[in-house]
């Protein structure tokens, strides 16, 4: 007799190998992505300051071991799409971003919705958080979309750009929201609806036990992440001079740890 978990795995394998419909393909794929992220989070100490491209490469490698026809990075589709999964006659694409600021994540949404998707009905966004309070950050991005904070960005000041933004993003519809994922329906520039699923990965790692406190590489990685986040906040604010002191402090912290660990 097979154990119940074995039966579940066999059933999932069969659905993955021979999906009965696009919806079947999509539900299995999204479950696989969540499982991949969950497994990667167990090794957060390895990813606490990794680049967006490196993290996406790991996701791609792990998905490619699950019998999909192809799982690729940087596939051309009106630009270089971060992740493309093809299986049988189905295809699904996703963009990936480090979760430094809501505006940087929104740039990924812009790429996906206004450039890459055409007849796609579904797509995805992978957000890699390397800082504390990831759940708060997920909720903060939902608030960013709901409150139309993108109107404050410099790229929204152009009239034709604003018209596209208003068409696509002024009436988001949220569904199936959890701590680390949610779905939102936008309108594509052609007027059709697109469902985008957001997957958040929590790679924050800051142990406070004795061995963790004494690991210099953790402090250096935290300083690097803080510097990157401050830089993105600075660029989001059009390099406002009021952010210079924050940048200086972040640089001091990063290079202090960098020098002491070398």
C-alpha cells in the first residue's frame, strides 16, 4: 500500500506530465513555484544577498527538474522575459524583482503587463525579499497598487503614459491573498484582462544566537542589502538631496563590514 503522501505526489506528477487543460497546467505550475520558493527559503543563509538573476536561475533550475518541456531564463518576447515555462501547448511567463521598494516591483509589473504579455491570460511576478518584515512589505505593495502610488513616479507625468497607466492599473481586483502571495487582475493595453500572481520569497536571515551574531558575512550581507534599498529609495525619489545622508550611512556600514571581513 502506498502512503497518502505518495498517492498525492503520484497524482500531481500525472497532472504535471499530462495536463487536461490550461487551467490544470497553471494550477500545478503555481503550486510547484510555491514549493520551490518554500525549499529555497530553507537555505536563506545562502541567498540573503544574492542577485535577482542568480535567484531566478535557481528557481529555473529547480523547475526544470520537474518534467516541464522547457523552463528558460531571458527568453525574447518584446524584451527579455525573466522566466518562461512551456509545456505541451501551454506557456506561462513571469518577471522577477528584488523587493527593495514598491516602485521597483512595479517596474516589473510594467514590463510584464505593458510589454511582454499579448494574448496571455495569466502571468507571474516573483519578488525576492532579503529584509525583515517581508509580510509587511507584501501588504505594502498591495497598498501601493490600491492607492495608485505609481501616479507619484516621474514616468507617470507624461500624458500618454498616464493614460496607459490609468487603463491598466486604476482598478486592480485582488483575489486569494495570503501572507506570501496574491492574485490581481489588471487590464492589458489591448483592453483584455490579465491575471497576475505574485509570489513572495522571504530570504531574510539574521540569527541572534551566538554563532549567528559572530558571523561577519551576515553583517556584510545585511549592510549590502541596506545599501541597495537606500539606493533604490534615492533613485525612486529622483536622487533628492534629502536622501544623501541615508546613502552615506549605508555606504559607511557596508564598507566597514566589507573591510573588516577581508
